[in-house]
C-alpha cells in the first residue's frame, strides 16, 4: 500500500481531475495522508507562464518529500522545454485526463485491500460534465493540451451527482473546459435539460455552473437557470476584453454590444462575474479604458484578471508587445475596480437576510456566491443577517 497526497493548480477542472485520481488510488487500496511520503500527485496548469512556473515549483517541492511525483494536467501536455530539468523522481504524465488516471494508477500499482471512500471537500463537489474545446481563440492553448470538446453521458453525470450527495456534499458545481458545449445527443440532453434534472435530485441544496461562455447563454439555458429552484444566482461569463478590436484579434465570437445586451436582463437576478485578459497584443491604453467601462456597464461584481502570457502553439505565441510593467499597472487598475464593484454589491446585503452555505469555519457563501463571515456549523445552510462589510466579505450573524 502506498501513501499519497494530491494537489492541484488552476481551475475547477484541474481540481476534478485531481479528485478522479484520488478516488482511483483510494479504490485501489492506497492511503491518503498529508504526511504521506510515497506518492504525490500534482495536477498542473498552463494558462499563463506564471501558472507553469507554479506547477514546476509544486512538483519540485513535492519531489523533496516524496519518493515518486506524478505531474499531470495541462502543463504536462504543453510540450516544449517548460518542464525540462525537473528532479529525477518526477514523472510528467501526458495524455487526456481519462487516460492519465489509468497511467498513474497502473504505475503506482493496485492492491487487494479497498479503503472506504473519503470526502474531498465535503460541502461542495465539482462534477465535470465536459472536457476539451474545439474553438480557436488566438491566445488559448487549451485545445492543444486538452483536445477537442467531448461530453460525458447525462446518465453518468446524474449518477455521480447522486453519489456526491450521498457523500454529504450540499452544493454541486457543474464544470468543464467549455461547459456550454455539453451535449448528450443520444439521450436528448442539452445543458439546459441537464441543469433541470441535476437540480431536482433529492439532497442537492444548491447547483451552480462554474463558467459559461457568452455564446451559450441562450433562452433555453436561461429558462432552466431561472426555473430550477436549487440553481445558485451566480453566473461567471468570461469577458476577456471590453474593446471590439481586441475581441476580434483574440478570435472571440461576440462584440461588446452583444455581451452587454445578453447580460443586461440577467443583472437584476444573477451575480455576474468575469475573466479579463490585460496586455493582449492588440490592447492599447484606449482599449484598456474601454474594458474598464464595459465591466461597469455590464453590472459585473468581480473580475478575475490575467496578464496576457504568450502560449506556445497559439496564433499569438510570438507576439507580446505590451511591457511587463504596463501589464502589471493595468492589472492593478482592473483589480482595484473589481474590489470597488465587489464591495458595492456586498453593501446591498446590509440589513437583509440570506441563506448561506457554510463551507469552512467562520465562512460561507450566499446563493449568489457572495462571501459571508459567520459563526455557524460547517456544512449547514444557515439563514443569516448581514450587518457589516470587511475586506474579506460580508459580516453576518445567524438570523
């Protein structure tokens, strides 16, 4: 029996991939422990140069304390020399996530004694319904490292949700690389139908989408989100830029006007958040200012800011004219705006009651994914009343 640890970098899909490996190793009879020194799994990220560097550091750090380290995920599939020179006990495992599980499990080796399955974050469970992407944004390496879009069957997704609920998870997060591409044509499922049926599973207290591209925010999906009582009132819809010329250069498939027109009727019901890239080759100061303006006009409450980083194999791999100093300065300005917008939303909660899912000691999230600081039992849905705002979230007491 091997003792192992699991870590991940990057998005919720990386988290799910790490969890799939964890469950397989537990099923094969191995033991997970933070003090384990036999095997370490590091699910990596390559969305930026910084993410690759962090993945290298995580693998190198694990190599000092573990006999074997398996570096999986997007950075492992990136190619080039980004992962050369790793310690000799680090194995870079290339392949699709569904292949990686078999490769690592086979190398670690199965044994006869099967352990009881334990929880991996017992309040919230991310369930991957789709992987890969068949689009071709100029900056994005994900289609190269993840492959073309592909979906799980709806039946397998619904069974997994039932299993997660049985393990004690109160919130289910549907996740994928390009979530709106989910299809189970044989069984007649779109994402909208899956949302309705997943949200109706007994024991699901809250259902949330991890991220959805604007082009997939259609009438059918919006109706499902509105009409399914357990759906969380939060939508993360990547913007990337608030300038039409930059969006065209990026290969995005919408204009600023389309983004605003699509989200405008949702802003009163949903907490809207977004990703933004700063310092893209086509972005000048005027384009950046338009991004600031668009973020406010769209009613966004939080921005995940990513300085542009050339990715090998993409159309803009050799194009990086914006200086690191300018990227850093624009990132700071955008994050300052994000904090202002976020605090503005938090302040609307003052004096109001809200149902909060407590996911760790002293902290939980409201239905719209606003953070609350409250002293209540972990894993419970608690009605609270907001009485203040801090840098970390909304201050509340049990109502």
